[in-house]
C-alpha cells in the first residue's frame, strides 16, 4: 500500500498542510457552532435547528483535527457541540434515521479518541434509537418521520455502522442483525444490475414488497443521484469492514465501477446526477469526497493486485476537487465549493445549495486526506 502511494506523497502531505492551516483559522471563529453552508464566505450556524442531520459534521472535522494535531481547542469545541446535541438525543421527537451520522461523528469519535465513557453511553443510546427504527416484517430501517412508514433511503447505509459498532461494544448481536437486515434489503432492491442505485424505495411495511420508487434528490426516478452513489460505495465498503460478508464488498465494487465510469466523463468532479440533462451545470463536490473515502476503504479490503484501481481513482478525485472546487484562502470559510444539496430543491429553503459549500463535503474531504496520510 505504501509503495502505491509513494508517487502521491507530496500531494497528500501538501493537501493536509493546506487543510490544517485553513482549519486552524476558521475553527477559531466557528468554534462550537453547527455550520451547514457559507453565506458571503462565512459559515452559517444551525443551532436553532439542532435536529438537522448535518449538525455534527463540523464536530467530525474537529475530531479529525484533534487526532492529527492533539491541539486541545479542537477537542473542547467538539465536546461542547456534543453536549448541545443532548437536547436532541433526550428530546426524542427530532430523532430520525440519521442518528448514525450525528453520533458516529461526535460521541463515537470522542469515545475512541479519549475514552470518555459518557460519550460511549450517548452513542449506545443513539444505536438503540436506530435499531428501533428497523421494520422486521419489511426488512428495512425506516427513513425520516411523518406519514411515510414504508420509506427507506440509500443514505442509511452510512448510518448502520453505528449498529455494527454498538454490537461490538455491547457484545450483543441484535444490533448487527438489524444492520445486516437493512444492508441485505438495500443490496437487493436499491442496487441496479449496472451498479447505479435508487435514492428512495418505498416498501409495503407489512410484507416488504416494493411499492414505489420516488425521484428523491436526483433528477428523476431511475436516474443516478451522485451522492446516493457515493453513500452506497462507502456504505457497503463499511458494511464489509464490520461483517466480512463478501457480498457487501462485491456490491461496493460494482457500484464503484459504475461510478468511476461516470466520473471519468466529467473529469472526476461528479455531476449532481450522473444521468441529468446534458445542459445542466449542477455538480456535487461532496459526492466526490465521499466516493474517495469509499474507494480507499475498498482498496484496504481487496488483494494487492486490485488496489491500484481504487487508490489511484480516489486520488484522481481528490486532485480534481483540490484543483477545481477547493478554496485555500480565506475568501470563503469552506474547504470545498461546488456542492449541491439536491437536483430539485425549494430555492426558499435555508438548506438549498446549488454549486456552493456543504459541511459534509468538507468533512469527507478531510477524512479522505487523513485516510491516505495514515497509509503513507
């Protein structure tokens, strides 16, 4: 693995230095805020909507920075956000399928880096909430709240690692079984033969049969929303890591091969949807960063003869993002611009972003570079 990365060592270390230098400055202003996107170059703060699914991605960035630098300020800011999230965790009503994202990037990272036992308990409580969303008759974990009990989404492949972690922590297989149940259902009904994926599948909550396939955040039903593709690549790679089920690795590879064929056509910066109209200029840098993370995980899992495909592709994506989407000066607090929240969005919504900054794009860009740095 080290030999394969030798030619890219300068890029990896230089990119890390630029990330560290910028975050050292921006963290002093954002501190324990909950950013989502930038307005006039300044990250906003979503603390008034504490249950919003992206509110701990900044926490995740802070923990990545703490692990790499051991600077106390990053730990202090991250722990402060985690405490603020208690209102959501213990308030219950705002909890949803994304408790995985929200507490993996806060409490789990805290516990694994510091041994904070209260953080472990928070993460275990979140895992219990997520497992309770499993529809055992239908075979899936329900997405969102409200009057949509049969809905499941590809994004949830990124939440179920919380269940695998909880199973290992508690030595209780019930968490793992629910995660496997959902991953199996997703592989069967979300992943198409060519490796493209659906964003949303609606199941009959009594039988588990497919009832509907809505458009979701992509261009249309049957298209190929790029961030959904990235959730699937990384999600199945993680499912393989936790379970060692070979079919999950094969599924991750199949989705990755389709995704890479699409990325090659666009210079390795993803379109918002790989099947969007030719005259659309929407891109999604966050999908690229997430895909890079997933490709690195696949590279760790495959035999040596296969690794170059996935590592070289991940680096090609990160180079393209660095050259075409990164903001390395202080003109904008984001690391990456070129992020799009969904192909069709309400322009009046505070969460609508077209070709702008997205905190999760920044997070996965940092994570990908850290993953590569650890392999040098």
